[in-house]
């Protein structure tokens, strides 16, 4: 836990400073011209989504977002957080309100010696196919590629279905990855995330995320990557002045189906673990 708090020190300090400062009208994004109620994440905040384990195509037209990400994991869980301390930078360009392009680069450091354990990079295009203001629900579709921390080349696709009811937001997403030519990997990796959040204030949302990773392990008696794992915990999103934002999530993770095929001499990971993620970013628009 102390390592996670250390990694998240900068976002935490910024959040505390913002919470203790007086709020003035010009600091809060105006929603009057958006046609949505205060606290709704639709077209109002500098982040595309208030969640840590989802992604959507919505954003403000001709905007660019730069997001620093930090994560800590006490056990190996590839899409949630690596075992160690993860550091990364995500850059997003939104030429149209319904279409965005993203690039990510990251590395994982060991928790004891701070040694480099892996590096990753990804690119993705993601767009909003349906908008609830016209089609009752929001539907986002994305496709891309990742060179992951294990050194494998993986095409990926995502789908996110959601809807906002005033300050309440509901979202369900799926991420599908195909490790092409990777030895000792599954043919298909599936991650599903169910999230909801509520805008308590125009600049603060509180929510919860429940995510499942390697869900194909429920049907495979010899799953290659640790079996199905479930993460659940609170998420907090802060809209800061001048286009800045902070997002935080802390969650336990449970290896529900520990049916991984282990090589000789490799110990089975703990059934329970801790995951934490944070993102601090700035949107130019």
C-alpha cells in the first residue's frame, strides 16, 4: 500500500489542494449550452470517461489530452495492473466530437530494486457509433494494437455501451485481444468492465468499477494466463481548473478460477491481491 501511495503522491496532493480551495464560477465547466444536467460526464469534462478501466470515443472537437498514469499491483494481472509499479503517458487527439486517436507508452518497475521489468506501447482509434441524444444509448467502438509488457504483438478491439441519466452514468465495456504468434498465451483474452458513477458536484464524481479479466478461463480447464480474475472498487474523478483532471481507483483483485498452466518451478500467485491506478491529465481545447 505504501508503494502505491508513493506512486500516487502528486495526484493526491493536487486533489487535496483543489478540495480545500474556494471554488469560483469560472473554474467549473459550463453545462448550460450542452443540453445536459450538471454532473453528467457527457461533453462537460476534460476527460473522455471518468473511469480507469474503460475508454470511449466521445470528446471535445479539436482537443488534445495528455495523461500521466501510475499503477501498483501486488500480483500479476495484465490488463488491470502489472506486478510492480507501472508508469505511463497517454496522448489523445480528438479531431471530431465522435472520433479520437490515442497513443500510449509505459514501463513497469520492480517494487524492491526499482529495476525495469517491461515496456509497452499501443495505438488505438475509437469512435462513438451511437449517441444517446439521438439513439437512446451511447455505443463506442475501438480498434488498435499493443506491444505489451511481455513483448508480444496484440491486435485489440473494444466495445462500450452506456447511458447517462442526469448526474448518474452507467457503462458496460468489453476489451478483446488476440496475441498473434505468442507462445504460452491464450488464443483470445477477454476483459469486461461494469461501471457506474454519480456527479455529486460539477467537478467531482464518485463511482464503482467491477471488472473481470481473462474471462475465457471459466471455460478452459488449462487457461494460460492465470485464470479468470475479478476486480472491484471505488473510482473518483476530479475536474480541476484550466482543463486539468485527476482519476483514482483502489481495488482488491480476486483470482476466481486459478486454473493456469504453470511451468515447472513456477509458484502459483496469491489468490487475493491489491490493484491501484491513478491518472492526472490536461486537455487543451
